[in-house]
C-alpha cells in the first residue's frame, strides 16, 4: 500500500469497468486521481456505455479512500477539450505523474455500419494519442504512461466486422506508438508501456454483441452459453479475468517498482497468448 503516495494519476474511460478499477486501486495506493469519461452512447456500438452517474460513483469511491479527485465529462476524440480539462485538473491537484489511456469501445456485429470502424479507431487509438499528447506538457519527469491494448487484437485473423476491424487496428497501433513514446521520453525517466487484457469481466464483454460473436449458432445467447467458449481461450481455467487483475499490473507500472520497465507489453491473459503462440 501507499506505493503512489504524493502522486497524481489521470485515467480515461474511468466511469466503470477497467477504468474505475484502476482509479480506485491507484487511490488505495495513495494517488489523487483525475478521471475522464465521455458518458454517452455511440450509435454504432450496440451496448450501452457509461453514464454521468457512473462517473460520479467512481469519484465517490475515490473520495472514500481519502484521496482527492477531479471528474470531468470529456470525449477523448476532442483533443482541444482534453487539453483544457486536463490543464484545469492538473492546476487543481498540483501535478501529473501517471497517465492511463484506457477509454475504448468495441462495436461488434454484422449489422455495424462502416461508421463503426471510424468510431472504434477514433476512440481506441486516436483517443489514446490525444490523451497522451494532452498530458505530455504536464507530466513530471519520472512519470509513467500506460495504454490499454487488447489480447484480441494480437490474435491471428482478428475481428472482421467494421467495428471489430477498427478495434483491432487501433489496439495493434497502440503497441508501436507506445514504443515510440517510450523511446522519446526515456531521457526524462518517463516510462511508457501497454497492458493487453484477455476477456475481462466488464460491460464490453458481458454484452449481447460479444455473446453472439462467441456463439453465433444461438439467436439469443446468455452468459451461461458463452462461458465455455470464453474459457477455451485460456490454459489457466477461467472464462475471464477481473478488472482488478488488470489493475494490479497498472499499479506496478505506475509505481517506482517499474522505474526501468519501459516500451514493453504486459499480457494479463490467463495464458491465452501462450496457447496462440504469441
């Protein structure tokens, strides 16, 4: 505990899911936290996204840990809006040490229009770039940048629907981008790394479009119908990992324990990458 005492973390997509888990864990480790989320649905994405009430709840969870929090409704596709909101938050909390570029969507289904490709790529990759570029003038030397990739994007073949292709391209693009950022910032002691979760127990996974992708033979698959298919990916027997499992990796990468760990990819995948020869 308290590995992040005196630090300030900035997390996108923080209203629920992995982002909320990361925010709370970083607060438990002593960090004050800036949390952004768009808090709106995207038409091409066939499951509901987080709400302003979700973002407010995350803020309350952080405050319950005795930490300061600044919460803002911000779309990561809006670079100018990100810059203004982040500068104001950093001014209020006094510094910026950790950036977790986590916001993402995954529009699945054969009925997803071409716009689903644009939405997924713009949020999942351009949003990561906007988040990090907005933070670059503000982050302190010795800081840490962490981007959320995806094991699914590394899988051979990948997703073939417009939204799935946008998601896969975005997540694969993050890897080379983060390696460049790591190289450029190394002289300042700033690390940049990517985490690749496998199936993670969030609203993105627990959604009808995802269930249908894993069980196309069923008209209305339920979670019980897909558990075996989810688990078949993993040598360690589990259908999914929890957001907290990813947060443990994020805490390590955010802390000084990883001060010489940069430009790398960390898979939280229950062995799925090994099974696929990655």
